[in-house]
C-alpha cells in the first residue's frame, strides 16, 4: 500500500483506515460525516474524476468529496460529487443508450460523475433505446459488506443494457496505474473478498481531521489535509475554481460562465484554467481530464505578472507540507521566475512565509505563441494538434515537476495563503503551468541539525526512535556543485528531491577504478522510486543540489529548546524537511569516534594502501582532517571553483561534511574523480598512483589517523588508518607495540 495513503489511517498499529458503515454516513446530520471519500484498499487511492470529458472516475492520491444518500429503491444508495454539468451531478454508470455520442466508446460503459437528468429521445435520437424518456445513467448503487462489522465494502450496480458487454451486476474495481498518477477503473461481473482492488472503505471528513496528530510514527506519512483546498486539481467545470484569486495584474474571464470554462483565445486575459477547449467536442472528450492552471504572457507584460492565491483555513497549529506539479518557461531575454508560496496571514517569521522556485521547463515538447491562445476543437484532435496545457498535464501525470515547501502555522485555525507567483515576465510566450495542489499536516514536532554545533550532545538528546518530526537542517551547500554530506537521519528519494531539487544528483561508495589506477569512481544513487531510502543515516554521500534552501539567509534564526542543553539557535539559510526520524544515537555505532564516522576502507596503493571516506557529525574546532586527504571545496588556488583539493596540512571541518583519507605523503600521479561517468575537477596533479590490492580487516587502533613507526623510531607510514600491507614485524602505533604477522 502506498505509504502516502497508509499514513492517514486510524488503526493504532497499522495506520490504515478503519472505515465507516454505510448506514452511519447516510443518516448522519454532521457535515463532516456526511462528506465522504471512497478509498480503494488495493491501490491506496481515492475515487476522483478525470479521464474522458474530465468526468469519468479514476483513482488518485486525493479524493473527491461525495455525498451518499438513500435511493428511493430499498437497499440501494445514490452518490453525488462536486462537479455539475448539463448532464447532471450523480455518480452513475453510463450506458450506450444514455449518450448522443453513442458511436464513441468513451461516451459509455464508464462511471461518470455528471449523470442524472432526463434523456429525451425526441430531442436526441439514439438507435439503442426506444424509451421516449429515461434517466441518462444508472444511479443506484449497492454496498455489500464483506463481513458483518468489517466496514469494508464491495460496491456494485445492475446494468439493464445487456447487449453492450457490461450487462448484469457489475462491481467497482480500481486497477494499478504503473508509473502514472491516475488509476483506471474496471467493472467486472464479480470480485472476490481476497481481491483488494475491488474492496473499498468509506472515509469521512471527520476521519481526515482526526488523523491530524502532534507526532507521527516512522511508518506514517503526514495526514492528508488537501480536503481543505477547493478545486485543488483545477478540474473541468468545478465551480470552486473561483476560490483561486488572481491579483497583481493578472486578468481572466469565463468564456462560458455556466460551465466555468475560461477564455483561452483573447490576448487580454493572461490567467487561464483549462485544456484549450471551451465546448463539448471530441477534443474536450479526450483531454478534459488534462486541465491545468496557467499564466501566459500574451504581449502585455503588466498583465503577465502577479499571483494566483487561495486562502486555506487550517485546522491545527504545526507544520504543513504544500506541494504541486508545475514549471515555468522564460523565453529568451526574459528574467521571469515563478514560485510556489505558502504564507500564514499576519505572521512575519521566515518559516511561516516560505516560497520556492518552480521547476524550469525541460522542453519535453515544443510550443509557439499561437498555441497558447488557440481555441481547440474536434479538428485539432483529428490532426493531433494538442494544446501545451494538455501536454504539460501529461508530464504531471508521469509524476514530473514536483514542487514542495514546508510552512509552520503557529495557531489553530490560522489562515494560510497558498499559490503561485510570477515575476519579471517580459517576453511574449513566457508561460507558467501548474496543477495538483496538495496539503499535508506534519504535526508539531521539530528536529534540528546544525553544522555549527560543536558537540554531539544536542543530537543525542533529540533521539526518538520511530517518531517522525519536521527537520530544520543547516548544512551550507553549493548549488549545482558536488558537496560531501553525512546526516544522522535517513531520507527517501522523494524527500531528497523535494528538499534539494527535482534534478538533484546523489552518489556514494567511492572506490578505485578496477581498470584505471588513477581514477576514483563514485556510484550513482537512483532517485526514481520516491519511497526508497536514498540517504541512509550515518552514511557518507556526495550531493549535487539544484535548489536553494527553504528559508533564505535574510531570515531570522530558528530556535529550539532541547532538554538538558537549553536553547539552540540555527542560523539561516536552512532547509526544512518533513517526516524525518532520528532513530539512533550515532555514538553507539562501531565506526563512530569523537564525532567522526569512518566508512570501511577501500583498497588502493597509496602509501597507506587504502582510501577511506570519513565525515564529521558536528563542527570540529580542532584539526581532525589529516594532511594528504581529498576534500571538496573552493580556494584561491581553484579560482574559487568548487573542486577536489589535496590537503597539505591538517584541517578543521564543520558538521555533516566528509573527506577521503589516504595517508599518502607524496604525489606521483594525477587522480581523477568520476560520478556516474562524469568527472569532478581537481586542483592537484602528480598525486599518488593507485592500483588494486585485496581488502584487509581494519585495525581497531586507528580511531584517528596516526603515524606508524618502526621499533627503532623511524617513520614507516604517516597519517595511517591501518597496518595492512606492511612487512611482517613489530611496529609502534599510538605508543603501543603491534605485531604484523
């Protein structure tokens, strides 16, 4: 089950939804219980609308609110969603006889969210029915509980149209979507109680609110608070699109107010929501599920800059995660920047007023100015002329262009402004596109990691196994350059991308090349699977961020009072990361000593015969980095470029940084560093040659690099981390005799 949904549950150990009985929700007078969401157990997704016409049901990470009522037919129920069209507002199965477009398969044999009005055969001829009048869909549903009290249901309907492949009793089943964000529905004639794709829970708005907790377990994700946002996915025909307010010069109008369809083709209107079409043609049929929000520069700069904002009334104080899919594309010469923002009304603290640049457009497709203001119809569909709005939505459907901020809401019920801001647009054809706003509540607990702290104690005092918190991370990173990192917490691929940029790169495990002695290779860490652990706690990595810190350098410090430590102050800029757990005291690890972690050495033929990746968890004011180590940074020697340096002297180091210790005191060959085939530059040449040698067990005497002497006092190996490779004999290490056999 996807963790993003699993975490919202009410069960104390599994965090899964318990669900509600159908009788409870249909008889309740409490609006928070009457407003429900249908949750599919097999996929962990909710019923929503999309696909053809934008009104065919699909599975999605966010559900549409549904009102369930008793049908006039005993034992059956009816469901209404938030969408309204001229065809109705009931969730119903559409038959071939229910549609004037009976020759196109997407017009029937699906569940739609806009049925329930009279079909008048005299006005709309249809060869598949002889009834003068009938309701244009099957409105009645049955909820079959799998066992008494389970609150788990099979949902079914009966189709009286027997000759169109879906006759008789049919069940609601959600299918896996692969890599897409939307999940298709199927309607089999039966489902077993063991087939979770056909099993459903009724989740109420009260359940969603109850999932707001001060602290979450490690295997929980934040509570979904997206239900607090109106029209979060800018779907076709949603009357709540007006909850999004355009300001600062942006202009818009409805082309068809009764259908809530925006005007795309008039250059006077720059804010646009839709897919490029304004009527019920076959272009709309195919692409209505790909509606997006957009700001276009149509030749008037004053109308191309501004904000699109929605005021959200929060429930509880604490950390909220705001996210959306979105990108911006600046035409040549334009300095346009578009940002996702989340700002608490009436607050000035930086962590309550956050923003981040949207991803820049990666040009998976092309568009021209005329595409932005064209009104699309059936002929465009026939000629495969698809709007950039639809093409952008298809990229979002793949899970691309994710943008995230973490914002702190200091009081219960505070108003939070969320949205997108466009500034400095100055070229015709500048375009910003976004969709799928999400809001998640992350609790009140915080955790700080600060590179400037000079002791491990503040970390030790914050250890809470299996308890998640919002992380305030102070680690100064050079954007678009490789940085060494080590953290005492683990981060998923999703967290890494959300924090350090969608196109961030990560690598680990340095070792000498098996084919070239002067080459050190790092292994790329895949960030493709969002739920995979990408950064393991207390392991060393190289990170290449593409995003600025969450809170800028101009902000005030973040302060936390830690038991037995007192107030700890974190200077801006810093990153904010949700759902992070500090499970282990690093001092308990076997490779920890005095704030330093040392990975197992990899073989080489440096003087020490090993390469060892090391890192510090706090600010080391003494010079702990030995001479003859490789470190990443910039200096006068590198003309302030971010490169590898070969140290000539011992160095101090701040927290969460690493180095490669070699023990080499002479240089004979250049060493090249590669990450996934890409070379990272260096300032040195003629460094020690490296060739392969077998890996030996590490000597416990080398908590820190030290010199090895012969018994007569001669220096045998400087800054050593092991005795491996030395001839048999007796040596002096840390004032102790060591016998090498």
